[in-house]
């Protein structure tokens, strides 16, 4: 049952669209009204692409999926859009695994690796909140990573198995308890958490899987007398509900009537597959599958039950799995952020999943139907795009986006008036000596520098060379944990060191206003990090500072260099013209530097008498970090808490 709460989107901001934003918003809206399925917003770094997209969402008035290529970017977009739409539902949908080791088999070593994972309860709660919102309202924005194309339960089951309650309903306490258990609620009269309920006399308390507050049902005989929403921490009544809809606590829910049908289907597939296998593989598969069937019959679940999802969903072999996109109503809006990175990711997910499962199926660890517990193929994702409306967003859209778009809308003028940096090309000979002088010059102006190389060895040697010449330099490499990367960038901004050297400084979308110089070594070595798109992205790292410059060190003017320099000059010319016409003087962005997160590198020195107090303090920090969606920090703090608890 879809309960439609029809509300318009309401964007709340003290800022009005400026620079190229008004024209970009107008053109994109015209495209949507004309029925264009595909459009591209080509917006330079710092031009306020998210703000423009927020205006498009508000005006288009359709549920919206905003797709990002990693969790970090998704969290940033989620927080920005949540601030812009405080009265609407802005949700967050990413992979809920803190740790994930997929099931696999290595034939050469005869080594079976069992699936090992750790689920983040907070993210699972946010995922459930996303689908519950889609099932009940129109004014919904879901910010998701590419994990949204992975299999999820059937949306029809999710809404049909949910049930509504309201004061005056004739229903027994026993019947209500049965309904809660049927949608995966667990009874626990001691500790109430999301997905649990407790019973005391004529009162049933429960916390929905997607909720933080307690819902209290007060009965009078076989009738619901009151439904109250209660603060979990203070026990204060927040609201008395005239109506409440209870959704399942998990996405994978199946009506009892379908379970036996699914088990019959699994048994049938097993009987068909066994004769095709060698004796060892056949024995292995039969033993495992029969055990799983028995477990599902007895407990309703088994380890790796998702591998049987095709049978529970009653899909045919090869049919697309249900995923988050199936929970959206018809004619929704899809915004693909950083599309030049997101589209290739969407392309690669299916093949990677299938190649891992092949060995498991060939060697009798899984039935062939396990292939259908998978992410969408790109062609299947394309079907969703073609049925709805898509806006690709990127500073450097790729051929796929440009070739498929009815129009490419440019957003070149920044609201701040900042220009794209000047780009110079200098010879490779003497590049290190020249680079040193440029970094020193930037230091004198109070600026920081970014330098990108093509090999790890050169990056390490360069950082060492600069350090030995009195320049505080650091090397950023791929093995550094995401949390540490964030801390390194924070220290660069604070001026604890002056130059950051790396191979791929685009990974985190590093936008640092303090950067006044970007040096690109061996810019003429054509390849992944020296193609036109990458060079424009690297040049964009210097676009937050009004005095910045970029030097490409190259002996050959490759086609990529020519195109990147030409495009930057074109943008710069448009920006200068706009500033002159509007009397704008570019000013470097002022961006606050966050406080250092609470951190304890070593717990051994903490006196035993102080441990309890420290654990309480850290657990609060951990919850706060999770609420800010900084899950890696929360995990790091949790590990410290566990270390401390061992000493109690």
C-alpha cells in the first residue's frame, strides 16, 4: 500500500542563484518540460552545481535519486541537500557493510573463503528510512552510492506486508504481536532497539527499523485506545498519532505463503543440477542446499539466504533483481553526480560479481540461481534511465554522457567571481628545480601547493627532495586510510606542511582554497591520469584561490594538453568578461577548517581508574560521528572502546 503524502519541495536558503546558475537552471527545466530523458550539466569546480540541482529538484517536483560514486561524496551531498530541504525527506542509501569479505573459492589452492561481513546498524536504519519514505511520500530525495543497483527485497512485499494502525481499530494484542513478528520484529522485553518490541500488560512498545523514537500502542481489551510517539531517552510524549503505518524491519521479507513455494523451487533446481556435477561437487552442493532448506523451514532464514533470492522473488533465470530503483514511483528524476566516474563504476559491477560467483557455482558451493543475486547490468540500469529523466553532472563529462544528452548545459561562471587558474607549459628538463622555486614562491604568499607525479617512486623521492631542501612536504599514497587522508588534508590547510605530493590527487575531490600552485610532472605522458579529462580536473584543484597558477611540465604538446589548456583559457575568458560587466572582483573562498576529531592513538597509558569515564565519553563521540555519517571515524572510535573494555 502506498500512502501518498503529497508535498512540494521547498528549498530554504539565504542565497539566490548567481553567475551561470540562473541560466543553467532555466535551460535544464526547459529540457525536462520538453521531455528530454538525458541532459548534462557541465559545471566547473566551485560553480555551485549542487545548488543548481537543488533548484531543479524543487521546480521539477518529482521524487529524486542523486547518485554518487563513493560514500564520502554521498555523505557530503546528503548533508548539503538536507540543509537545503529541511521540510522534505532527504535520505541516505549506501552499502551497510563496515567490513565485507565476499564468499569465494580459489580452485588452484582448493581454498573456500566463507563470507564475512559486519553490518553497520545505523546505515541499515537509514536504508530502511529511505524505502519507507519512498513508499509513503512524493517529496523524497535519496542520495545513494552505486550500491543502489544491488539486489534488494521486492518492494511489493515491503509495502504489502506492512500494516496500518489507528485508535479505534478492533484487533487483539495477540494478533498485533503476530503481525510484528511476521515483518521481522523481534520481541525483547529488556532492551528496546530499532526492529524490536516489548509487551507489558495492555501496552505494546516498538521501534520501527527506520525510526529513533518509541511507538506505544495502548490497548483497551481488543481495541487500540491510543498510539503515542515517545522519546527513547527522556520518555516524554512527542506526539499522539491518529494513524501510523508499520513497515517491515528488513528489506528481504516474504509472505509465509511464498516460503514453501520458494523451497519447492530450490529443491527442483537442486535435483536438476546434481546429475551435471562430478561426485565430490554434487555431494557438497546437496549437503549444503538441504541444510539451508531445513534452516529456512525451521527459522525462516539461513546463512547466505540472499543467494536464493530469485526463488523467493519468483523471478526467471536472468531476470533483473529488485533494487532501490524499483521502490521509486514512475517518472522520477535521476541526477548522476561526477558522472565521468559514476558511469564506469555502474558498467563494471555486474561482471565483477559474476566472475567471483562462477567458481562457487562450478565447484558445487552454490546453485546456478546464485548468479541472479547480483547488481543490475548496465543495460538494465539504462532501462530505468530511459523510462525516467536523467541529469548527468560533471566538470568533465565523458563521451557517454555527451553523446546521449539532448543538451549539454554549461555552468562556467562561479557565483564568487573566481577564475579558472592561468596554465603554463614548461619543459621537462629542469622540472624539479623549477618546481622547487614555484613551491617556495607559493609559501612566501602564504599558499599551499599540490604536485602530481605519474609513479609512486617519483612521488616518494620528490617529497623527500623537497623536505631536504627546507620545504615541509608530505606524500599522499593509496594505502593511506580514508580517515588519515582527511587529516593530512586538514594539516595542509592549517599550514603544518606546505606541499602535498601524490599520484592521483583527484580521488577525494580535493578542493582547498589555500592552494595557490599546482604542478603536474610529466604532463605529456599520455594515459589515464594525463588525458584531457584528468588534466582539466587537476587544473580545477587550483580554482578556489584568486592568485593560483598551474604548471604542466611537458616536452611534447600532446592533444590532451592542447585541449585542456584551450578549454581552461575559454572558460577563463568567459569568466573575466562576466566579472568586468558586473564589477566583480574575484576573492579567494574562505572555508572553515574543521576541528580535529577526538582521537586516542594508544590506550595503554590510560589509568584503569579512568577507563569507565573514558569509555562513556568515547561512546558518545562514536554515536555523534555516526549521526554525522562519518562512519569510518565511528568504527575507529569503536575499536578504541573495545580495547579499553578489555582492560576493565
